[in-house]
C-alpha cells in the first residue's frame, strides 16, 4: 500500500449522508454513494502546497500552511495513520487506535493511555512521540479542523486505515 493524504470537507460529506445515505460494501462496511475526499500521493504534495485545496463541491478553500505540510510529509512514512477530524486527532496502526483532543497537551502517549486505563508494553516502539503529536496539534491551530478532514494513510502501517469515528459517532 502506498502512503497518501486525504482531504475532505465535513459539511459536504454530512450533506451527502443526509441526502443519499450509505450502501453496504462487500466486507460489511458502510460507504457513501460516491467519494467526497480527495487523495494525494506523496509526489503530489508539492503542488498541493502551492495551489492549496479547494473542495470540488462547495468551492471552500483550505490553505495548506508550512506547519501542515511539515506534519503531513513527516507522517507519510510512519508506522501509523493520522486523522484530524472535528476536534480529534486519531492515531492508528491496525493493532491500536486512540484519539487525542486537538487542544490536549500530552507529555507521553503511554502515560495518556494509562490514564484512560490502557496499559501497553513497549508503546514507544510503535506509537507517536510527544514531539510528533505536538507537531500535529500545532498545525491544527492554523485551520478550522471542525470543517475539514485531513488524514495521512501510511503505507508502512500494519493494516489499512479504518475510520472509527464513523463507527462510533455517526450512529451507523
């Protein structure tokens, strides 16, 4: 699997959900009637930085800032995926997924998860560091993360990305 960046407008996605609903895929998962997110390969990121992102449905523009580009490019080859959507930063690698509120300061992922009752051995070997989480949090301050979905799907993660946000929060 190749690493990629996905960007989508949350309001256009929600509008499509209301108007068209979902269909059940062959694996038993739910899909929208057509894609509302735009995918970028690693080699396309330079042009995205110059042109920025414009939603093809509502024409709203997301400016790709230097800090956003820094976290996006630095996470393309990590062993986990990162999604920023509606106030949460979700990290997953196929074996573990966890979310951090955009504004929550975290000194250690292992300590943060332990405070939630999750104890992991050798977590620093496969989870993002404090510095990596801070990089994403700094970039999210530069755009309206409630309006946009920004996701890096790493080709080096154990499993493909599974959007747990839709599973738990959209009533599916």
